[in-house]
C-alpha cells in the first residue's frame, strides 16, 4: 500500500492563500510522503500544472489522485450536461498531472427529488462518462459521502448499476461513521470494488457541534487512531486482503492542520510497518 496525503488536509491554509499547492507538496516531501492527492478547487489552469509537475519531478513524487466536486443530482438536462463535461475535462487534467485516478462524487440531495430518482440521475451520468474514462484509461473512484451515496450499500448499488470497470469506490473510512455504519464492515462489503482509500478519523462529542451523523450524534475530526474509527483494524484487514493501492490521509481535525496532518502521517507509517 502507498501512503498519500490529500491537499484537503490543509484546505484552511489553501483557501486563505496562506500556502499554495507547491507549498503543500513540499510539506509532504518534508514529512516523508511521496504521493499527493490534489483537488481542482486549488488548481489554477495549465500554468499551475506545469509548475506542479516540475516540482514533483524534482522531488521524485507523484500524484495519487485528482479530486473534483461534481454533482449529478440535477433535473435540468443542460445542467447535468455541464457536470458530465466537467468530469470528462477533469479526466484530461488528471492525465496531465500523471495520475489515472479521478476522485468523484454522486451528488447532493435536493428538495423534490426522491432517492430513487436521484440514483437514476447519478447512474445515467456515470454511464455517459464511463466509456470516455475507459478509453482514456481513467478509473473514477466514487466517495461515500452524504445521504445519496454515504452507505456502502448505496455505493455498491451505483457501481453495480453503472457496470463499468472505470468506476470503483473511494472508501472514506471516516464518512461511514457519519451514516452510522461500522467502517470496517463497510470496507469489507466494498473490498473488491475499492480503488482508493481515504484515511480519516472522527470522535463522538457530547456537545452539539461539528459534523452531524444520521442519528443526530455529533462528531469532530481527529488525528488518526485517536477517534472512533477502527483505523488500525482497517489497515490490517486491507493488508490481509491484498489491497495494494493508495491510503490517502484526509485530516479534518481542529487546531493547526499542518501539525495534525503530520501526526496522521507518522501514525500511518507505523501502521504500515
């Protein structure tokens, strides 16, 4: 398995322009991480890509995955086409960055759209982009996120219905807890469909703040191994199962994200030994 870090870990600093993606890459290099997951919301065109590729080449690093924020749950056909085109274009960006993994979403629940209709829209759009992904050698990895694709059964159902080798799961082990699903059991259910892993931990709170789970419980992001997600057991299971892909840290805790992420990196290194 290969250790990666998502730029989302330092999203607070990136959104405030306190650092750039180049700074993020250098940060990962300084912490002994060779693979980085980059997000489109922090990328500014081909000029950025050229600078990133030069730095990656200099540091002997690689992009694990390129992540986008698509939403297919739209009743307007033109709006859905825009999202489909956005995903197709993002495949080319991923290739420019030297990765064949594209982290994607299903979409957000909308008022007036039933769960069944939403899933049909999601499947329809993925079936439209899948042949392009297959042709380009891209694997889309669908994150378990939100109400429409938060549970392992929902992710599996979408992947099975789309029926393409170009669509797999990005198993975000933290997000499962927000839909009140045991993260280890969820990983086991998706094992043969996993193409990417997000390592993230959450801790249940006694106060009403942070992320709200389906049952109304509140959680906050925390350093790997200090929360309620069985991170060590998940990594052990993935080892035994023979997963050889990326484990990409996505820290969402409080405090200085650079410090928290560095702690997550050290934890994962020891877990992989």
